[in-house]
C-alpha cells in the first residue's frame, strides 16, 4: 500500500476516534440501560454532524490556502529561474568580452 494512503487512513481513524470520544463523553450520561435513549441519539447526531461540518469547512479552507501557497511557490521559482538566466547571460557576456580583449 502507498505510504500516503496509509497516512490518510491513520489520519481519518484518529479524527473519527476523537469525534467518537468527544460525542460519547458529551452525550452519554448514564449506563443504566443497554439501549440508547432518543435524547442521546439526537445529541450524538448533532455532535457528529457538527464535527463533520467543521472538518469539511477546515478542509475547504486548507485546500484554498494550499492552492495559494502553490501558486506563490511557482511564481517565486519562475522569478528565481529568470534571475538565474539573466545572471548566466551576463556571465557569458563578460567571458566573451574578456576573451575578445585578450586577443
């Protein structure tokens, strides 16, 4: 399996486990019955829904930020490449003029 896929699965499992623990601690108040009460079900649905919606929003923002960072990196690389090419041309011009004057 690809290392990225494994990392994504681990991240998902961690997120799911954290959400489950948080919602369980918040919504389950008593262990007097084996059944889940309707209030507990509603609380768990609300809690998990909020976590899922928050995660989706965070991922949207993260993707936008990553896109901006990637564009900025490409622009910086292009500027550095252009500066390097100019420096190469200047160096070639200097070496050509030094060789011409030596003759």
